[in-house]
C-alpha cells in the first residue's frame, strides 16, 4: 500500500464520504466511496483496478463503480486461521483418521 501524507481535511473528507455511503445504504459505490469503505487510497484502488485485482465496473469505459458486497468479499480474502481454529482442525483430522 502506498504511503502518503494525510491532512486533517483528508480525514474529514473520508469520514464524510463514508458516512454518506453508510447512511444512504448504497449498494453501488463510486471510487471515493469505495476508498472510504475499504480504507484504501483512491490511487491504490486505481492501481488495483488497472491490474484487475479487485472487482469493479466501468460502464462506458470511464467511471469506476464497485459493488459493496463484492468489496466485502474481496476484503475477506486470505483469512488467517487462529491457533484455536488450527488446533480444532488438527484434532478433527486425527480423530477422523
């Protein structure tokens, strides 16, 4: 993820964008709303879309839109199991053998 200097105004803008998206309960988000929702920088989202690493829509080839549920699924990729989950799986495997 990119490092950048964040101003207080950037924080306020991000909070306002996220608040508006949450309060409106929108399913389809624009790039600013998606950035606020995911916590990723807009520039990083553009990079992810250009490399097709994140699900997105580009009607008429210009504006970018994101489906909220697809973003949630994308954010939940690569789950790391807790030690307790690993132990339960190991016990289940041993008992099942």
